[in-house]
């Protein structure tokens, strides 16, 4: 009876994990399409900013480009609101803690902005300072929502509340490969760029209106595009990690069911054999 209950319980769990895998796979496809659509725009706007700030004098014009003495750092930590996605959240929070332990002592203020419940819970548990927390942000992720919080970050940066704004997110490579990545969002620094943008040649365009006026409009858009892309990449990575985790859980449940069924059959066969022996022995005794 105990084995029967365990087999039924594992089968029920297997059905749940299988359903979760299918849901994650459907969401992954949509997330992957969103990431694919966002990447060309991010690359194009990056290349345009590179062309605009090629001149050193231009770099000193805008506050989002000017480097200053860093005393206050804020890190945007993007995690999920739910678990059951393998090591997705653990890898991100581990990277965040390593960064804090290694660099917090260098600055007057080193805080986190948590987008996702798991990152917030980790920071509170480990005593990492949190300035802001967004729950269920990625549930209805849109550029408009990203734009709203991006404007807040830009305002805080221009006021001097933060001297540097970073982001820790999971870069989506494939359904089984997600890479925890840290990068600096503000001030805008195009030294560390992807291979695609590094290979792009410099083109000296004539701009109308002036470069400065275009930068005033383009740099905030560039920051928002990078933040939005990070959120999209993390959403796709979360769904990929959850799909892989649920696939492994389904396979493990299948193996467990086989082992439990084998043990159940052995016990049942043993009982049948014992009963047959008793019947034969009783028949022999009556002769």
C-alpha cells in the first residue's frame, strides 16, 4: 500500500512537471522572439552613439557620458519572481554577492535595486542593502514600464544620488545555456562592447541638428534600450532554465516510477509465491 501511494504521488508530480515544461516552452518561444527583435535595434542605436561620441569634446558635453569620482553605486539585479528554474537565480545572486563583497568597501554607498522576488529575498537574507524592489515587474513586461523606471534612474544619476549604475542579468544563449552577466549602464561607456559592434567601422556623418542635441535625445534612449534588452534576455533565460529543469524533473520522476514499480512487483510476486507454496503444502498434507 505504501509503495502504491508513492507511485501515485510521483506520477502526479510527473504530470505537473510535464505541464510546467510545456508552459515554459511556449513562453520561451515568445521570449526568444522578443529578444531576437530587440537585438538589431540595440546594435543599431549603439553604433549610432559610437559615431556621435567619437570626438573627445563631445563626450564631455553630456552628463550621461561624463565619468566622475565614484562614491555611490547602484546595481540593478534582475531575477525571477518564482522558483523551479534550476540554478538560474542562484547564479545571479551569487554573482551579485561576489561583486558586493569585493567592491562595497571601495565606495561610500553600494546598494541594489531588485527586479524580481528571488533577488530581493536573497539580499535581505544576506544583509545586502536594497534601495528599491519591483515585484511582478516581468509578469507584464513592456517597454513603457521599462521606460518609466529608466527615467527614475536617469534622474537619480543626474542629481548625483548615484555615480554609477550597473546591471546584473542573465544573457540568453540557448534553452540550456544562460550566462550571468554584469555591465555598467551609466555613465555610458562604449569601451566594453560586443564583438559585433567592435567590428563595425567608424563613419563620420554630417548631423542636423548638432551632435549635442542629438545626444540629448539619443543617450536616454540608449540607456532604456540596454535596460529593456537586459530584462528581455533575463525573461528568456528564466523560461529556458525552467523548461530544462522541468524536463529533468520529468525524466527523474519516470525513473523513480520504474524503480518503485519494480519493487512493488517484486513484493507482490513474493506474496503470490508464498500463497502458492502454502496451498501446495496444504494439499500435500491432506493426501
